[in-house]
């Protein structure tokens, strides 16, 4: 008899617990820190040689003239409503670090070299910020899509399901990044500063 009373109490309280599950909320949060990487030289060839001898080391792609590194984390809560598991809270945080070269000898450059360097720096910044934009556009798609995922009541394995979904979408985003890198490479190499530095 005691077992039946406890089971009845559970059934009576269950609808209250289900109703109390909050409405889902999905957020994409990001921040960007800008850093400088000092380079030296007063002419395009000098600066170019220095940049090649002292590159920015990208943890994924190796030596670089500028780069965008990033890390992210996922905060996720789930709950059962109307007999199925739903995402009740999802926050995806992206932290970017964008590193650009900074000419230590800028004041000693000729006016023409300064103009070429400024244009080159702007081109690098545009390139890296476009990488960031691609990431954020991907996130704006997969974050709300992940929030709409559902599973069986009880939510067993639901967090793994959401994480797996985001990992798959993230891999698709990385393919877009590589495509952009290939596409934009010729524009960067065609900038006046690089042409003056390499004689091409």
C-alpha cells in the first residue's frame, strides 16, 4: 500500500514539474580581442623579409602574416515538456583573438611605403574579419537550429545529441572558411605592398 501511495504522489506532482519548464532561449555571444605583432623594416622588401623570418604562428595553419584564433563553449539546459525533451536554455560563446602586424619603423618609411603598408594592413584586417563574419553567420544558423532539437522524455542523451549536431555544423563552417581562404588569397597577394616587396 505504501508503494502505491508514493507512486500516486509522483503522478500528481508530475504535471506541475512539466509546466514549470521555461521557454527555450538560444543565444550566440561573441567577443573579439585585437593584438599587435611587431614587425621591422623601412622598405617593403625589408618588412617582408622580417615578416617571413618572424611570422605569427597560427595553431592550426602554421606561419601567418595575420590570423584569427578562437575558442568557444556551450552552455546547455534541457527539460521535459508534453512528453518530450526540449532545450530550455542554450548559449554558445565565441571568443576571438585577431592579430595583425604593426610596423615598428612606420615613421621612418617613405610616404609611398606608408601608403602601401596602410593598404596592406587594411587588407589583412578585412581578410581576418571576414573569417570572423563567416563563423558568426554559421553560428546564427546552427544555434537556433540546435535549440529546436527534441528527444524522448527524460532527456537521456539529449545534451550529447545537441553537441553532436553543433559539431557537425561547425565542421561545415570550417569547410566554408577554407574555401574563402583559397578565394581571397589572390587578392592579398595582389596588394601593392606585396608586389613591391617581391618585385612581382
